[in-house]
């Protein structure tokens, strides 16, 4: 569903991605671990065709994202580290707008409220302007937007950043539910525990390279920590 | 999807107060301008109807008198006022609406400095056209400067594009929102014009409706240029602050500096004579033509000597009139041709500064430009020549050899009735459109260029 084939990205002298090859099949959650600047977000940006690879190719559902930027983005849901919403609109209005843009369909108010409730945002909060929201509340709206899209693949860039532990745990459950429904998930994270908890596969990136590609089920928490620290050069 | 994007942008404009502030100020100015225009239109129309009747009645009511005295009294004729002058008074305030038809000379109303100023002086005058031409783009700038740049800064642009929304659709949705806001400004103008069309005037209601339609098209293109131009700059700018500064710079140059420079440039490129130069050249040409005619007809050039006694005065006047007509026509044709070339040059410059094109087009379609004034002036001159020919013919018929006693001749009142009432039908809307095809074409081409630029900018922005 999600494929990176020898993807490199160069910014001037800096090689942000260096021949990254990975694939995420339907029903898989691929957690990308790595320090800041390892190239995780750059890879997500390549999948979203916000950045064109210097070499290689990224595909979604078999389509080259460079040649089919609109079609491929229509097949994925994206949650960034910081969800950006319209401050003068309420959470409900933001969801209605982005959901309609993403799906081409208008959802009813009860449907929208149900969706927000499922990510932990009640009606009283939903009708408030987003300018009054905390980061976690915004993130919940972002997750609702992604869920509304009912996409076949998720691209998540530090999605639980800013969420409280309860909300993060609920989000992990949502991801597992999506995985069970055959959704392919590529998520970046710094959080080893989150990666171990949700990932069916785990990749470790360093200086733009994918230095490890592991089956999540084969790893213990201790193994993962040791591997991570080894590759980070600690 | 376009409506969805436009509706979201409209809600933002309303909730952050920009639409109320910018649009409110412009609406107040627009209503004020419409009110002033309406009042002026009503006053001028009433005065014109009353004065035209009185003036012709005065002509008919002349007692028995010498025909040449009557010709010197002449009569006034009045230019019909277009209902759309409420929207765009054009050059009317500078050239007036009255022509005095008197003996010997074509009325000087045809040559006023305002004619080649093409509305430059109107920058100090509040009219709905001025509000739309100058403040319309400013409202679009205030509303749209951060359409892309602001969303990029907030991160919402990335959020939107990540959903698979085409940047071109996003562009058109945002353009729809901007144009929707500006369209609201045109509604009051349409209502007022509709109300005035019910009043009797020399422009038919259907003609006025058609002209209003063409005006709407022109302003639609003009404001569309502004909308897509603003969106293009917003998409290209690195930040909303940069976009705002750039757009305000373009606006200031476009509405103040460049139009003045273009007007001066047109006059340098196609020089037109000063009023004094024009009159001197015309008088000289008339003198030469008259001398030649006198030499051919009477064998002398000396006026009213023994060779041409006063009993041939009517014949001499007729001779002078007949030789003067082609000379006057040629001089005015040359002058008007220069004005036309100056005007066309400014309209071409509208490709870079659309204000120049819409200003000329707006006046032209509203019926308040120089071309309409010229049509009226030509008709008025025809009437003057009719009067002149009638009285000169009468003098020829009643010539006698009584020397100074010649002036004792009194024409009967029936002679005055031979002069028909001045009837003038303004040119049709099709004529006006033909006259202004250049301006309309310039607006259409510039609009297409602005749309293309905005497309490129939006697509470029979606990739970075």
C-alpha cells in the first residue's frame, strides 16, 4: 500500500534521505523511530508529495506520488505532529470542513459529534472556537478528521505528541482498530514504548538511512531499547 | 468543493471582522456616492428639460428682427444625461452638458482640457465608479492578502492539501469567496440604477439595462483581475506580511503614480495642441480659406469695401460659412484623432495597469466619455449650421443696396419657426461596445493572464 523505493532527498549539501526502501502492507502499522533530523518527517513529506525525491520513487496504492499527487493524497489520511486548524471556526466546523474536503461528502452534525466523541471531545468542547483549544484538543480534532476520511492508509507524524497518556492510549487503540480493518499505517515517533505497543513493524532511521527494519512481535521492550541506543550511537 | 472552500473563507472574513471593516467603509462610501450621483442626476435632468424647452421657445418667440442678430442670439442645446452617469460621471463634469449654438463659430465646448485628461481629475471626485475602481481592489487586498500566505504560516494550507485537494480548486474556491464579497458591493448600485431607469430619460430602459450588463462584465473582469492577482501574490509571497506590503505597493502605484504617468506619456507620445495653439491655427486656416473664396467669388479679399457692398452681405456670409465647414471639420478631426490615439495608448497600458482600461471602458459604456460627447457635439454643430444656413439664405433673399440701411431689414417671426427643434438620440449600447472593444479586450486578456499566474503560483505553493 505504501512503498518507498530507494528514496533519496538532498537539500543542498545535506542528504536528508539516503536510499530509503520500505513498504507497508494493508493491516500493518510501521513505526519509524529516529532522532530529530533523522529524516522521518522528510519521508512523510515525500509520500505526501510536498517534497519531490531527488532519487527513487514513493508509491501509494501502486501510484507514483510525484505523477499522481492528488489521487495519492486522496487515498491517505495524514496527522502531523501539530494539527493546524482554523482558529475562528469551532472544532465541529473544522471537522465538517476538512471531512467534506477529504471525502467529498457532507456529514451530519450527529455523525460529526459522534466522531469527535470517539476521540474524546464532547459536544461542549466541539462547539467552541479552536482558538481556545489546547494542543491535545486540536490533535483530537485532527484524528477525527483522519478517521472521517476512512482512508486505506495513514501517514502519521508524531501523532500523539501533546496528547495526555489516556488520550494517547485511546489513540493507540484506534490505530489497532484501523489496522484490523486493513489500513496500512506509517507512523513516526520518538516514543519507544508507543512503537512497541502499536507497531507490527519497526524501522529505525539515522542520518537519512533506514538502519533497521524489524518485526515488532519478535522484539521485547529491552531488545528495542538496546537496538535503538546502538543505532543512535549512545 | 468550490462552494465549501468559499463558504469557509467567507465565515473567516466575517468572524475576524475584516469584511465588516473594509466592506463596511466601502459600502458607506458607495452609498454616499450613489446618493450624490442620484441627486445630481435628478437636478441636471430637471434643469435640462426646463431649459431646453424655454430656450427653443425663446427662439420661436423672437420678434421681427435682423436674421444675423437672431443667429448671434442662437440657442442652447443640452446633452441627454445617461442614467449610468450616476455610476460614472466620466468627463461630463468637465465638459458640461450645454452647447451654445451661435453664428460664425463651432461651439468651443468641444475643446476643453478635460477631454484629454480622461478622468484624471476625477480622482478627487467621489463616484461609485471611483469607489469600485480604486477601493474595490483595496478591499480585495485586505481580504485576500493572506489567503495562501496566511494559511501557509498557520499550517492549514498543508492540512488542506494533504487531503488531496487540488491547489487549483483551492484557488478557485478562494477566488469565489473574494468575488462574492465584492459582488455584494455591486448590488446596491444595481438597485439604484434600476430605480432611476423607471424615470423618463433619453436613454431607453432596455439600452440602460444592456449598458449596465456590459458595465457589470467590465467590472467583473477588473475585480477578477484584482482577486486572482492578490491570490497569486499571496501564493508566491514568503509570508503574509510580505504579501500585504507587496500588494499595497502595487495598489499605490496602480491607482496613483502609473495613471498620471500614463496620461503624461500619452500626451508626449501623441502631442495635442494647447487651446491657444488650436484656436490660432484654426483662425489662420479659416482666414486663408475665406480669403481664397472671396478672391474667387468677388475678386477681392478686402472686407466690405466698395467692391463688396453690404447688399451682398448675405452672400458673403454664406460663402464664409460654406468654406469654413470643411476647415473646421478637418481641424477638429485631427484634434479628436489625437485624443483617440492618446486614449488607445492608455488603454493598451491597461495590460499592465488595469485601472487605465476599466476607467476608459466604464466611461464609454456609461455614456459619459469623450466619444459620446463628440457624437453630441457633432449633432449640435449640424443644428448650428442649419440655423446658420436658414438665416443666411434669408439674408441673400432680402438683400438690398441701401448701404447701412441694410441693417434695418427685419425678418418675420415665421423665419424662426423654420429652424427645427433640436432632437438628439444618444448612440446605442452596441455603438458604445464597439467603441470600447479595445478596453474590454485588454481587461479580458489581463484577466486571463492573472488567472494563469494565480494557477502557476498555487501549484508552485502546493509543492513547497
